[in-house]
């Protein structure tokens, strides 16, 4: 297995895996999002490529800057193909993300995980992550405001 930076040609596989994670995405949406990530030096995405050349999983990480805290890196998403879980792929992807963060001077990596993903919580704890906060996340569309301009 090879861990490498995501490529635009991975878009269909990235989209398919995002669906497994619960986030509908088309290959074209994946391609556009990959372009944006590759163009931003404070973001990275890595894929796990199997020996046969298929994408078995991906991780997305970005630098987070807040007024109230020191900068940190945050995992924006991690998914391993359902049929390939518990084989070390997620661990390898997380190590690549952690190395990316350390190389950029971030002292810590944060990951958010839905309260219903108990197996994911256990995975992160096995990797040395500590649970330190529970919170509610709110969302509001501002699409109409964009159209008002």
C-alpha cells in the first residue's frame, strides 16, 4: 500500500468513499474540491493506494487558525473503504496527516467525530487522541445573501 497526495484523477474514488462516509458527492464535485485543496498550501489530502492501484481510503487535513487558541491542524475527513477496514489503512493515513501537520509547525491535530461513530472514537483513542469536548454544531444557509449581491 502506498500513501500519496491526492490527484485529480482520484476524484471518482474519493467521491465514492465520501458516500460511504455519509456525504453525497459526484466525481465532478470531487475533482473541483481536490483542485481547491491542491491549490491551498494550508490543506492536504492523502490517499491510500492499493497494490492493484485502486484508492482504499483518504484523509483530508487543514490548518486551523482561531483568535482564542494557538493554531492547530484539523482532520476534515477520514474514510477507509468498508471492505478494507481494520487492516492498518486508516492508521497509515492518519500518520501521513500527522507528519504533514508537524512539518508545518502545528503542535496538535484535532479531529471531530459524530457521536454515533463509536468505532471511530475507539480508533482515534488507540492512535493517542484524547476526547476533550462535546458540542453541538449549527448550520445556516447564506445562499440567498450571495444572490442578493
